[in-house]
């Protein structure tokens, strides 16, 4: 059986987002849907999952024409989706069993057997490889477990086609391998999977076919095995992506941020390092190494009792307000939850750190707010219909630019980037790197926290490797390799022995 989308058209006001897009996925295959941010992937997926309605075109399952005017109708047609922000698809204060069987709780009989529900939920969770207590609250589950619960939730409703939107972005390497094994089992059972990812090695490892969208059109449909990575990238961008030239690391000797035995509450450990003016200091660590915990503590989100020294002045960062006062700003990993206000327009997002400058006698000057936003939009090439467009309607890369752009032209001197390229495409990554390089040229200090270790060889000047909440190695960018960084980040030494040393100075 085949799911077909033919000549799909969708416009928002005068902006035509999809221009007669064709897309086909078969049962029992894993099909990659690729495209840079703004290419139309999200809109196409929202139409397929019933969240949006197309202006024209048709959707068929087998020979049957289907109408998907709501998520409920999509589910009834056998189409489910696992969104990138899985928390939005779950009820955190309900149990695992209740979440898996939520459709029965909502639509089922007035009287039901809790024991029978828990038994069925356990069976579905075992199918996706998750063995946890049915009585545990979802709020107590790890992110990878929540993802499996959402998949089990979809399978419990007998979906035949499953959309996975950037499912590996928040996962560790071990969790990603487990997800791939699950995807293969689902494929072998006849489920058709639409897989959205910006990581080409994943596409090559797990997918059978690929469709590429560019500027709202279908520009490539092919077997993955018949394409090179360069051909896929060229289809996404419309041109060959020029490799970023290798650079000599910036040399800076003026300390900007000095951290001595800084206590990180959520790690229950202390870290020590120095960040210099105009330096991009990479913090290399895999998922679970403690990157986000360190970033949050330095930004005052998790109260620490320790002092930091910024330009020879001591600060105790007990609150985000204090961090901002000290010149520290955080571009968080979970941008939709913490980095932007998705239901507010672009101009109101950008103006937040600038309210004191555009407010007089308690009144907000909307003209100044608009001018500020338009300046940032032009400066960062943010693709939006206007400064009044809701941030939630922007692509992931453009949302990230808004999250960064609000801190430009502020008193910030230290920028904490936590997984800044998570869920954004190749072109947007280049834009983010350009923004960071410009900040470094302005003598700002950059802490770049990432598990994408190859990115550090492009953007960082110096790299600290984080393992189990401790810095275990320091490397100059031009004196290390990706293989060495990966070995260190997984707790090993380049000589093949396990790393057991103390934190590096």
C-alpha cells in the first residue's frame, strides 16, 4: 500500500509555501524527507498529519482518496506523527499507561478496567522496546523514553504510516542506535516511516528512499543508495555547498571569564576554565556529559553558590537577571521551550532584552520596537513575511536566528550557545557560524556547547572535552582530529585506554 500526496499547494497570505509538491511513501520503507529550513517540510508534514489543510491537491492511501482536516482524521486514516518536542504530545502528570491509552480514556466507554488498560499499554511499550513501570508519571521519564511512549501511543491507534520529525536531535549515540533498531522492526512489520533529519550519515544508514524539497517544490526523489552526499546537499541548496575554509585558531591572551571550581548544582561537581576575549571556546561532550547543566548554571538558571570573575570583577550568578547584568546571555538548546516565545511575533521576541531602551514613562514605543526588529531581521537574514509574523510559524533555523538576534546590540559580552545547530539545516548552520565569528571579531567571548564534535573543528579556537561532568582534555583546534575528540568524549584515551584522569586545568 502506498501513501501519495499529489500537487499539494499551500499559501499563507501571499506567501506560497508549497508549489504542487509530490510525495510518496510506501508501507514497509523508511523514507527521508529533506530540505533546508523554509523549504516546506514542516508545512507538508502538518498537512499530512491533519494540523493544516492544503489549498489544493490530493492525498490517497492506496486507491482511496482521504480527507485529513484534523489530527483525529489523520490518525483514523492510519497516519501518526512523533513531533520533535515530544513533551507537547504527552500529559506529564498522567502515568505511562494512561498516556499510551489516552485515546481510549478520551473516546472509550465510561467504565473501563484499569488493569486491562495497563496490560495493553505494557504490550505496546514492549513492542517499541521500553520496559518501565506503567504507573510512573511521564514527567519522571527521560526524553528517549517519552519518545518511545509517543511511538507506542501511535501504534496503539493502529497507524500504518509514522512521521518522525528530527527524532535523533536530542538523543545520545546509544539511544539513537536503539531508535534505529526500533525503526527497522516497524519497517519489517509493514509500517511506512517518514524520517526527517539534517544528519546525512543517518539518512544513509537507515533510509531506503529520499525526497528533497527546495523552495516549496519537489526537486529530487531517488533511492538513497544511488546518491552521493554532495548530490543530496546540492539538491537541498540548489548549488554545491562550498566547504568552509580551514582557519587558524584566534590567539587571545586577555581573560574575559575566569571560572575556578564553579559548582554546578545539577551535576554536583565543580568546573574550572578560562574564556578569553574574542575566543570561541568549544565544550565538546556527548549527550549526558553535563553540557547543558554547566550552561544553565553559568546563566543563573540553576542557582550556584560559586563566584565567577568577569574582567577582574567577581560575580555570584544566582539568577538569570544577575547573569544578564554581568554580561552573560544564553541561547538554549530547547529553543521552542526556552529560547523564543512561539506564540508571539518576531518583533516582540527580539525586543525583550531591550525594553528599557524602547520604553518611556512606562509606555512601549512600538515604532522603535519595529525598527529594532527590522534591523535584526536584515542583519541576520531572517526569513519572515514581516516583523509581526508569529515566531512559531518560522522554520527552525530562523527561530534560532531570532533567539540569537535578541541579544545583539546589548551589553552582553559572553555568549553561551547550547547545541546551537540542533534541528537546523546545512545552510542555516553556515549562517550561525558566521554570526558567531562576527561576535568573536567584536571581542565577545563564546562558549560553544555541542555534541556535534565535527562542528568544533570549524568554529572553535580551543576545545575542552567534557566527560561525566568533568573537563578531561584541552585541545587547540589545529592540533586535534575528530577521531581523537570522539575517543576522549566517550571516556577513552587516544592510546586505547579508558580515561581516568582528573579534571584538566
